[in-house]
């Protein structure tokens, strides 16, 4: 019961007392301070790893097409704009190659909006097709870009990139006929946004002094519109509740807890700061566990393995088999676990098995709230991680 109450306290504070925690914001700083305090009280050695970033403010967006209002949202990290110009709907890469966009508003739809385009300077994953679309837009120089979601009723941005210096907004799929019918007509777009230089930090804690390191990580930041209960207050709460359990264990490894700051930010600045640090390069990491999106009500907890041996997979699988509601799934490439896996460190990603069905409708929105979480499910994740720690870092 005590552990369950601790988890509920952490989640409530992060989601209700603080709320959305985008990297660089005041709320994000409050979350950093909260994690720092809790880890120190648990008896861990803690420090902050600072980095430069952007504090982005969204004050909404307004669009009229041929004099008629159309719902749009400002894309995260967009530059501001106020412009009136001809709209040019474009649905394919080949049409984009042939288009004349100078001084116009580009409206992207179809294959150009089938998935989010990776930010131009995102280190971990950036397909050539995405690079070409961004390069073409920058070369052709429209006044602004409007992306039309493949989701009918939700304006989901396709471009979210603070290094992309063309203002961006997003419209819902149901409004595509409006744009197609008004091709060549004028539209008025006002994106009310602000970019401001800021600093933020990863929170890094350690317990024990062994020659090698076992790492547990979760990201504490959110998208600007979301309080991020599932993504990822739940993962932070799990590790904050795990931390006090370390003081009663005799460890042969150093155990590290990392709260990354930037997983939901366009360029993963916290992850890049960590990856390039002397701390990481000298860490002699034996294993890593990344906790992201755990505790979804009515869902199993999934485990997936990266750069790991069959022996490790059997060991972890046996531990999971003793706790109700755990399943092993195929690897998935998004998330901070790839930071460890890409350098050859055996890594386990822990999430909710049903979370991927929420990606387009719940995650990164205001609907990612406390009603999604099952505290008993989170307690089972803590017990699982504790058992893995006893296998891998004791003796």
C-alpha cells in the first residue's frame, strides 16, 4: 500500500500540480526540481546535466480560406507569421518537386502527410524521404506551410521542428476538400507563437560504487499541450518509487537513474547531452532499462529487447513470467532505449502493450490524463524492476 500511495503521489504532483512539462518551460523546471528533491531524499547522489534549448509559446492560430474560417493549430515549435497569399495544395513528392511556392502558402496532404516528418537535425532516425520533403520546402521558400492530417477530425501536425524556419500549422483531414476547392485562391494565416532561448537539464542519480553500471531511465518532459500521465509521468513515478528501495541492497554494480529531458522535444537535446558526456562514455554500462508509457489501465506490460543475449532475454522473461500481466513483444524503434541500444548496450524497453493504439488520438494531447493509469499496474512494474536489479546488480 505504501508503494502504491507513493506512485499516486508522484503522478498527481507531475500531472496535476505541475501539468504540461515541455522542455525549456517553467513547468519543466519545476519537474526537474521535484525529481532532484525526491532522489536526494532517497539517498542517491544526484546532479543536473544542463543544456541549451527553446521555450516555445503557443497562443493559437487563425486561418481563413477564401474568406471562410478553417480550424488550424500551430505546429509545435513553429515560427510566428501573419500572411495573406495564394494557397497551393500539394499531395505527392513529385508534385512538390515541380511546384512554385515562392510567396505562397503550401498546403501538404496525402503521401506528404502519411506520417510525422522527422526534424531535420534529429540524430537517431531520419529517412531520406523525410529529408527530401524538408529540403524541397526550404528551397522553394513558401511563406508558410499547412499540413492536412490523415486523421479526419484532428489537426495533427506533421512538421514539428524548431530548426525549420518556415511557419507551420495543421488542419484536420475533413477540411481537405476546402483546400482543394480553393486552389489558387487566397488564404489568411496567423500563427501566434514565440520562440525563446532557454536552458533545461537531465536529472542523473547514482547509488553504489561498482566498476560497472546498470541504468534505469525515463523521460520527464511532455508535449506542450499534454500533462503526460501515460507519456511519461508513469515512468518517472515508477523510478522515483524504485529509488528508495536501493538503500537496503548490497550492490556489486553502480545503479544509475536518469530522467531524460527532451524525448518529446524536436531534437532530443537532453539525450544528446547525455550521449556526448564523459559520464556516459566512462560508464561501463552492462544493461539498461527504459521505462516509457507504463501503467495503462486494462493493458499488459510489454518488454522488448535490444542488443541483448538469449541468456539475458531468458533471465528477464523468467522474472516477468512470475508477475501477472507481462508479455514479450517485438522491438520498436522510437524512444530513449535506442540511445543505449545504438551503442551496443543490452537494453530492455518497458511500456504498455496497448499503448500504440493510442498514438494518434490520445498521446501528446490533453486526453493523456490520470484516468488512463492503473496504480496497481505500476506497482507490478516496480516489483519487476526490483527483481531484475537483484539479478543483475547484486552479488
